[in-house]
C-alpha cells in the first residue's frame, strides 16, 4: 500500500513538475495562435497567388486574342494586296495585248496606204499608251506605299500626268493638223452644198421651157457657175500631207542606201552637189552630220519634185489656159482635185498611164532616181526601163513615190484653184533665220533655239497665202561660223 501511495505520490509530483515546466494553457494558446497565423498567411499567400495567376491568365488570353486578331488582319491585308496586284497585272497584260493589236493595225494601214485607218490606229495606240502610263504610275505608288508600311489606296486625279504628257507630246502637232483638216473638210462640204443647190435650181427653172439638148448643155461644166474657190486652210492641210509623204519617201530611200552599204557621207555630198546645180537649192557639205543625212536627201527630193511648180503643167507643155480663161481654169483644177483625191494613184495609172498626172510621175521619178542610183539600190534598171516606156511599176518603192507625187499634184491643183494663187518662196543658204517664215527641221533640246543660227540649206519651200496665212519653209540650221 505504502509502495502504491509512494508510487501515486511520485506520479502526482511528476505530473506537477511536468505542468510547471510546460504550462498547458499558455502553450496551447500560443500553438493555436501560431497555427492561425500560419493558416492566415498561407491563405493570403494562396489568395494572392490565385489572383496573380488569374491576372496573368487574363493577360495571356488578351495577348492571345490580340495576336490572333493581328494575324487575321495581316492575312486580310496580304490577301487584299495580292488581289489588287493580280488585278493590276491583269490590266497590264490586257493593255499590252491591246497595244500589240493597235500597232499591228497601224502597220497594216501603211501598206496599202490608208489614211483613215492609219489615223484610227494611231489614236488607238495613243490611248493604249496612256493606259500603260497610268498603270505604271499606279504600280509605282503602290510600291511606295508598301515600302512605307501603309495600306495601298487607289488615287484619282492627276495620275501619271508627267508620263502621259511625255507620251502625248509627239502627237500634238498631228492633232493640230487634224483640226485644220476638219476645218478644210467643212469648207469643202459648204462648197459642195452650193454646187448642188445651183444644179438643182437650174434644173427646176429650165425643165419645162427648153428641150432635151438644152438640158444637156445646162448640166455641162460650162453652164454651171464656178464653185467658190477653196479656202487657204485646205491648201495648208494638203501641204502637211506633202511634208509627211516627203519624209516617208526620204526615210525609205535612206534605208535602201544603208541596205546597199552606201557611204552615206559621200552620198550626202553627191546629193548636195546636185542641189547646188539648181540655183535654188544650195547646201554646205561640211555642215550635215550622218544622223541628219535624211534632211539632205529630203532637200534633194523636194528640190526636184517642186521644180516647175509655178507653171500650170510643170512645164510639161506650153498650155496657157490659166491666162486665157482663168475662172474656168480655177474651176477645172478644183474639180480635178476632188476627183483625184479619193482615187488610188496606182489604180488611176493602171487605167490611164499616159494621163497628165502619169506624165508628171514619170518625169519626176526619172529626175529624182538616177539610173546608177537605181542599179545600186536594186541591182537592175527594171523600174527605170518601165518608166521610160510609159508604164508605172507595181513595186513598193514606186508606190511610196506615187504617194508623194499625188500629194504634190493635189497641192499644185489647189494652188491654181485659189485666187490669188499662193506665191512660193525658199530660204537660201546662209540666210538669217526668221521664225515668221521659217521652221527648223531639227528640234533643239528644251525647245529653245540657240542664237546665231543661219540656214544651212532649204528642205522644203514655203508659201505665202496672201493676207490669210503663211506656210513656213522648212530649213536645216547651222551655227554661224
């Protein structure tokens, strides 16, 4: 029992000692508080981490949404630019194809020569060149916008103005010539209307009073009042055609010389020597460069073909009809002008090779193309022999010559249809350049003619149309030395 009590006492002491050394309540409170603090910190940390993770997830989602949107936008922009470029290239291909077709039509209009088709094809070529200029400007602007990172916008307004101006500049003179021709055609229509009204009035007035023979005499040329003289504008338009035909024939002759391996400088000197013998056309062989040889050749051709222009038949006979009956002669010349203008010279000479126009062509061809020149260019004298026999060759070279001969013959008929007739003049070698009466065949850079220029040799004559206007003489200018 004592041992048990002792053991129990010992147990109490141990418990008491243990409680004194380790207070139960205080320890439990502190332990609980520490646990709460620990739990609170962990919860706060958890909540903070949860909020941060949520914000990061939202930002990532926003970035992903924005990136996707940018990608979609870029893809749409690329697709749009690709479509625009494809559309632009398709327009370029179409314009190039149309340009090729227009150029083919322009070539076909030259052989056989068809002025109406040539003008229409020429206008089509200019229109297609304008389209190409606009497309070029669009491509340049699109490339510039793409390099700057901006979106491409189709611009309107003055697009490619400089490019179009450069393309159209060579055709401005042609447009002016066409305007003059339209004016001349209007005057021609008015004259034809007057002629028709005169014929109708004469027929109606005398139909019941005179017999059949009198009616026949009434409709003859002698009984019809003379048609009003053509306006000088028609003469100006025909002179433009003469200039174009002369340039074309001179270019063809120069190309044949190149093909025959001629010494162009020596040929120019020979031509200038021939010009000097006419007493009207003088040239200086030291002034003409190889690039300007075509002007010397054109001067030679013009000098030969205009020789005798002031006579009513180019001195092919001794006719004096213009002096004996001037009014009737003016009317006949104007009628012949209308009849010949619409005819093909090759067909006309095929029907009547020895007519007055046929004699004119034969004489001028033999005067321009020397037998040695023809033999050197073609290797034979076949065309020369045909012309001497009163025939007219069907070659391309002779057809081009006939185009020039017809233009000069029409100009000659018009000159003797006008009252008063135009007076022909030429610039002489070494003369001072007068802008009012002369025109330089060589175009100077910048459009400004340098000072101290004099006439090297005349290229084509000029005409004084009275008080109406002056057709300038074309000249080759050289610096004064």
